[in-house]
C-alpha cells in the first residue's frame, strides 16, 4: 500500500508498503530500513532543532530533526527492527533559494542529522542532499529500494 | 515581440478583475459595516460562502474567545476589518484551489501557499513587533492572484522558460523576459482595479523585489521574507520556488534572525495545514 508522508510527518510500514514524500527542498527526508524484519520508515522533517519551539515539538516531534529522528528509530525497534541491521539513507536538505545565510535551513537540518547519527554510532548508507533541486522519494519496503526523482531524472540511492 | 502578448495578458487581467469587482467591493464594505450588514453581504454570496467564512473564523488560528454562532456574532467577536479579510480569503479560495498550469502547482497548492504566506507574515510581524501591518494577512492571501492569469501563458512557453531559468534567471525575471510582464505586477494591477489600499497594492507588486521600493515598505518586506520562508519549507514550491531570488536586505530591514525565521516556520506549517484542510472551497 502506498502512503504519502507530508511535511512534518513520519510514516512506517512493512513488506508491501511504499512510502512516498514529495517536494523535499530544504527539509530532511530520512529513510530507515531493516531488511530482515522488512520494516521501514520515512521522516519528512522541516526544521533542525526543537528548542526553537518546544511546545510545537511536543505536539508534533516530526517537525524537527532532533525530535523526529529518535521517534523514527524507536518506532522501528517496536516493530521488530534492530539497530545493527538498519540501513539509513538521507535526501533533501537543499538550498532551493540560493545561498542566503538566513535561509540555509537545509544545511542546518543536515548538520543536526549528522551529529545525531554520529552520537549514536549510526552511519548513513547513502544520501542525495544539497543543491537547488526539489526531490520526490519512493521508498519500497519490500526491498528497501529508495528512488529519488528530481528534474525528471530518477536515481536509486 | 512582447507587445501583443502583454496586451492580451493585461486584457485578461482587466476582464478577470471586472468579472469579480462587484463581489470584492461588497466584501471590502464589510470593514465599515454593522454586524447585520456584514452578515447580509456575506450571505448574499451564497450559503456555502457563509459556512466557509464561519469555518475559518472558528479555526484556532483566529483565536476567538468563543465560537462564532453566526456571521453577525463573528463580526462582534473579531470586528469588521478582520471579518472582511476572512470573507475575502474564503471567497478567493475558490479561485486559488485550482491547479496552476505553468507553475507546476497541483490543485490546492496555490491556496496552501497563499495561506502560508499570510500566516507567516502575521507571525513575523507579531514576533518582530512590527506595527501597522494589519493588512498583511489579506496581502498574503492575494499576493499570487496574478498566477491565475499568467499560468496558461507560462505553460505555453515552458521551453522558453526552461532556457531562461537554466541560465540562472529568476522565474519572475523569466516571466518578464518571455512574456513581457510578471505575475506580481499582474497581481498588483488586479488588486488596484479592486480598490485595495495603495500600500497593500505596492507591497504585492514589489513582493518579489522589495529593494525596488523607495522608501522601503515593511509590508513588502514581510511578504517577501514570508514568501521565501514558505518556498524554503516546501509550502507551494512549484517551479517558481526553485528559481526565486531572495533579498537579504529585506530580512535585514526587518531585523529578523535565523531563530525568528525558524520559529515562524514552525508556526506556519501547523496553521497552514489546519486552515488548508478546512472546507472553505465554495
């Protein structure tokens, strides 16, 4: 079954599910998959740090990278996923509007993600981040195949 | 090369404005009307409009102390000016929910973007304690109305647009280069024909290039920064969002910090989703 993940949201699934997210600009798209348990999840987080608005983060942890990522991992553990088997891929974190320092939300999203993964001894298997492109992600939970569509071109990561 | 096209586009915009001018004038009158007259003016647009307005008015975003039971009650709770702005938003929703050809905006995205810019502008003004920005919600709702007119022309010339934007030209500059006029100018012409306040018209007209206004307009700066913020976080990005030139000077004039922008972004997403999901399509 196909599930669309909107901005500030996360969805998990198993086997025959396909998770899709559109219009990844500066937002982070994080895809996590356990090939043995065949469970996976996709997070579409908008902003790097929840400290900017803790109240919103309590209501919706998926809006922020630092609160959304842990919830994604913990949800997968509860579904039978094991940390040692998880394959983690990232997309997005771009600069859709050029180099204005004030709007480098994408770079800050990526920095927070890398710090969070590094602290928890998790490596990124692959990524398609940065640049001015808008991306769509198709994440097939029967195989873990992750396809990025951008500017009419499809690429597996 | 552009004279004929520009004339056709401007004629389309003038026809569009004329077609809706009576309705817009009636809804603008609500600002100065009594509760009873305001309710009658909204009711005259049809039962669905009244319900759409009440749905918006009673959303958490407008923060009323009590639920408005009727349009007259809404007038009492929020005042005529605010009610007029909400009524105009409910009315124009119908025109903005359609897909916007040429801009790669599917059904609903232009409306979501209009809401996002309105909400971000109000939060930005509030957070930065900017006074005199009461009309910024209305400006945000209508800032891209010109896309309704220009969209089909952009779609027809998509190859020309791709050639211009591949050279690094902003989408708005490409509109001017290919078609001889950009959508912000058209939005300004339409709002001017509807007798919106001149400061609001100027802000919309210059919302993509606020540095061109002398003296600068806080309203234009608020619209510009909010527009950039919404495109950055993916609210109505479309084709234009990838080719938008942000003005660092506008952000500086507002004294906005990275923290301010991210705080506003966090509010904007939630409220945009809530308002966009309300049944206000008429």
